[in-house]
C-alpha cells in the first residue's frame, strides 16, 4: 500500500483534458513539494512537474499540476495517444524521513 | 549534459551481495543529493535510499535498513548501493537519480540513470 494514493487507472479521448489525483497527508504533500513523473514502458521515469507546479524545459505546457492541502493533481490537456503511459507522484515524508511515491496511474487514451 | 550511468547489476543467488555504481557527469556532483529508486517487475516505483550532497546525511526506507548501504565518492563523482542478504523480492531494476538540492527533501528525479537490472535467483 503506497503512502500517496493515486487512482490505478485513468482514461480520456484524444484532445480531452484529464486529471490524475495524488492524495497524501500533512507529513508529505501537506508540507513538502510534489513531483510528477512520466514513465514509458521499459524506460527510466522522466520528471514532468517538480516543486508542485514547475515544468522542466522541454515538457509541453499541456502538462500542468496543482496542489491544495494534502492533495495534488496532474492535468493533461489536449490528450494525445503518446500520453498513454504511467504517471507517478512523489513527495518527501517528514515522519518516515524518506521519499514516498504514489502507486502509479496508467493512463489510457481511448 | 547531465549523465548518470549505472553498473554492477546482474544475477546473484539468494543470500548474496551486489554493489551497484552510478557514475555521474555534467553537473557539480557534490552539490546535489542523490537517490536510489527501484522498480520490481510490473510494479511501481519504490524509494530505496538517499544521501545528501556531502554524504553526511543518509536516509533509508525502513525495509532496506541494515541490508542496503548507500554511499558516494564525490572525488570520483560516483554513487553506490551495497546490497546484502538479497532475496527474490529484491529482483528489480534499480535507478539512480539526481535530486533537486543538496538535501533530498526537495525530491528526486531531476535526471535519472537508465537503470540496472538485478536478478536474485538460484
């Protein structure tokens, strides 16, 4: 059971906007920054969003994120077939004194 | 260009040990915390351990304390993960990752290595 809770799956049609939630607690998301990662099959993860809502250079502005209280969410607009991969959230946890990941969300583009 | 290159993976028998290395280049290595993350077959990402840029602060996920040892040689810009008493449950791809600051609390994954496969089997 992951400390951060993500839906195991999400779906949308091409062009649509989808959101993926990440629920935590006051000891992680509520007090530390959240990063979001995208992982293609059989490849290393890649950061999509860091420090809650910052996009690294090269990441399309179709990807955005927000945080409120102990929850965070990743939004993908203008859904494309290539977006059909896995997404993870992560944050440092002050009680566990370690990084915690969400269980991952597999996005399906219908 | 930031590069992280893991090595040292392979087959090991249950109860055995293995030392993974992550050779870093393209950034001021000692300035940044570094992290090991693993992914068991078909499963999600799992944080293993991290240490500060100086190496003076070390953090482990509870399940790896006492079995895994993270270390770094800043003079050789290399990160290590020493793994002992390995079991089949440790079969995974292990990734090293560069953190966002000198301490790991800001999170990891600014850059990732390509991953190295560790297979524990008799």
